[in-house]
C-alpha cells in the first residue's frame, strides 16, 4: 500500500473513531449491558474539549461529504470510444485506434525510445499520455511541443468533425535511474 493511501486511511479512521466512540457512550443504555462506560468528561486528556472536537470534525466531514457528492455527480465519464456526429452520420472511434495512430506517429520520432501510448477519452476530450525513454538530443522540449501540436492537428483532421475535439498530449520519461546505494538490504 502506498504511503499516501496509508495517511489518508489513517486520517479517516482517526476522524471516525471519536464520533463513533461518543455515539457508543451516549447510547450505551440501549444495549442493556451489566456495566456502564464512563462519560466523556471523565476521561483524561479528553474532558470538555471533546464536544468542540466532535463539532468541528463533524462540520469538516459534512463539507467533505458535500464536495464529494458534487465531484461524483459532475465527474465526466471515461469511455472506450468517441462518437462524432456529422451530417453524414455518426463516426465511432475506439480508444485502441487512437492509441495505435499516436504510437505510429511517436515511433517515427528519434528522441523517444521504447514509446508507449495511453489514451483517456471523456466526452469531447482526449488526453494522451506518451511515455518512453527520452534521449538526450538538442532542443528536446521544442521537439516534444512540435510533436504534441502535430498529433493534435492530425487527430482533428482524421476525425474530420466540425466541432474541434480537445486533445491534450503529456510526455513522461521512464528512464531508469541508478543510484550508487542500490545494494540489497539483506545479506
């Protein structure tokens, strides 16, 4: 599990523990136990500050809940195909076709070795991730920008649609970096 995922899960558990524990203590009479838990005000280091903590953590969680509801409702759907309407009918283009077309164009460029392409299609927007080992050549950033513009123009011409489809091309360098201290930890 990644470190960021662990931190997020620990924060969720931390902020859920106290409200649930408070609910357990305040509604313990429903269970009919033979013993009773002490009220929150008698616990050391918790005391009267627990009410304020519960209020502000509940307010923060409600705000996060409302924001997440809007994100869930308005988040665009990722699909495997792009539909383009024209006067002659509807053109459906598969994600694999876009990836293959861009991969063919990228393989012609000398500054990227072992390229791979991944496309993400949302409504009328295509985001293309080109990854590979970037060779150290003169004006690499200018060549990347020129290739990105060429891919955008070629895709819009290929689609032949009156409405322009937003295309975004991102380059990632996956060059393996060797460190001097890359020794096995177990001997």
